[in-house]
């Protein structure tokens, strides 16, 4: 997911095409995301993970094999891998959090979410460092160290193999759920309506779930679309800077997993989300007003801290107020709205205007305005949110 955006921006010089592909994939996850939520509430979360690994390994290894056979990978297949992985995200992460809630006592929700963030971001730090080798290669004459950049189908091969390893690791997991998993046997439409009705009766929770999700929209768009364009067109730098940006983001997120929950221990989660969102707003303003690689890396670090911190606090709050048997469907509602907004912004940012010299900074201005708008309802409804009763 690091290699493909850079491949389109640098090697194909088709950042706008990639933006359209990303928008297309994001839009269609709207329907998939709703259905995925019903699967999470119906089937064993462990079996869902295993099936994800099997399908992903088949897709990645097949496309990699075609690349080795033909000597190159057609652009349409590179785009397909990205779209497929976006679809993958939309069942992987909701399943991960539902599984985490299923096996965790309520008093330990915050700890579990922090651990998930630490483990996830540790792998991101590793992938960010590895990405430098895969995308650009290594050329250190003083150390007599030379490593050629990998072809895109070679990267797909490595990715496919990791899914094979993941399958066997997940298969070995044994656990006892905190409460018996209530398997939903109702029709899909009924399960979808149940999720919507649950949130409709708790409108303040519905507004919280959407407002606190806004930062995620622009961090995701930044990583996969805006940063490659910003680095290539605005800063005139190479893939090392792009990989370094993702690496700094991951380090920030890793730091957040260790310390954010502790730092805001004496404060309510709504306050912490407001503060972290405000810091993100500052980072986007800095990105829009300079051409410094150092400041880009600092902003990536800040966004890593803030996005991961908001995610930990947000999910913990939702865990405490949404029962596990309906968590998948409820998250699908939030995710579907998030997808609609993400698709709209992706389509907008795909306009050729943003590829013109210097205009990419306006995308960060828009991101800052959207985050500022999202903070307002959190501030207004903070007292009501704190009065919500936790689930028993």
C-alpha cells in the first residue's frame, strides 16, 4: 500500500488516475462495508480472519506470478491489488476490533485498544523502513552497499507470502470469549436495519461516531494520495522521503499506543479527542504553508500520534456503549458514512487543479477546515456524551 501510490505518482506519472481508482474502490466499499458488518456479527471472527488470508494470498500470488511470467505487471492489475486491499481493510479492521471486544473484559478495553495500536504500528514501522528498500533500493558507495529497487510484482510476491504466514499464526490462536458470542441468524437486511435503529435511538452516539471519524478520512487520503503528490510535485523529492514520511507517521502512532491513554487518564475521552483533533488541524496548516521536508516529517509524526490517539479513545468509548452482538453492524453505519465522504473528497482531489504546481497545498487547507468543522459537534455534545450509560 506504500508501493502502489508511489508507483502511480513516480513511475507512471498518473497521480490523477490513481485518485480516480482510489475513489472508485472507496465508493464500492460502501456496499461491501455494510455487508461485511453483518458477517462480523454472524460468523466466528477467527474464521473470517483465516478466510481473508486465504483469499488475499491467492489474489496477490496470482498477480505476482503473472508479472513474473510477462516480465511486467499491467497497470489495471496494479490498480486491482490496491482496490482489493481497500476492500480487505473494510472487513479486517472492524473484525479486529469486534474480536478484541469479544475477548476483553470491559475494564480492560482501553488497554486492549492501546495494545492493538502498538502491535499494528510496530509492523508499520517495519514496513515503512522496508519500503525504502523495496521502492527505491539502496545506494551507499561509502559502505559499498548496493541493492536494486524491487519490481512491483516482486513486492506483491512478498505481500502474498505474508498472508500465508498470517493464516497459520491465526489458526493457532486459542481463546475463551468473555461472553458467549451471540450469532445473528436474521436476514442481512434485518441485521442492517438493526444497526441503524440502535444508533437512531442514540443520536448523540451517532454524531460522536461520525465526528470523531473525520480525522481518519484525511489521514488516509494523505497517506495514499496527497503525500505522494506533495512530495513529487511540491517538494520535488523521491521515494525515500515518501517512505520516511510513512515511517515517521508509524513511529508517532506507536508512541500514541504507549502514552496517549496514560497522558489523558485524568481526562474524559471526548476532551482528548478534541485536543488531538486540534493538533491535527495545526499539522495540516503547517503542511499547507511550507516546502520543508523536515516539517513534513514532523507533521507526519504529529498525525501519527493524533490519529492513533483518536482511534484508541474513540473505539474504547464505542466499546463501552455498544454491545458486542451489534458492534459490527453499528460500525458499518459509521464506516459507510465515512466512505461516502472519503469518496467525495477523493473525487474532488483527483481534479487536475491539484496536480498543478503548488496547488496540492489547497488539499491540506480543505482537510484543516473539515477537521475544524468536526470538532464543533464534539464540543457541543460533550456533556451529553459523558452522561450516556455504559453497557453492562
